[in-house]
C-alpha cells in the first residue's frame, strides 16, 4: 500500500465519519433504551409506524429505525 493509497483511505474514512455524524444529528435522540422504546410504542399507537430502537455508535445514544430484518 503506497502513501497515496493511505491518504485516500484516510480521506474516505473522514468522509464516512462526517456522513454518520450528519445522519445521527438529523434523528431523534434518546438517552436510554427505555425512552426510545416508549417513543416507538407511542409512534406505533398514534401513527401505525413499526419502529425499533437501536444504540448509536456515533453518539452513544438511542435512535429509532423502521428498517426490517435488522438485529440491533
């Protein structure tokens, strides 16, 4: 692996981290899993949305996802 390859890899990693931070910032944030699950239940009863909570590696908080088939 040459120096340019390493620089390209590092630049790519920085871009990925920035995109993850932006995605995280645009989501509802919950301090605990219980809070996230309560919000998911509320959304399900009010709007019929089937959401699942997951721990965010970026912010160490909890978010909700509507993705199916994902174990989080």
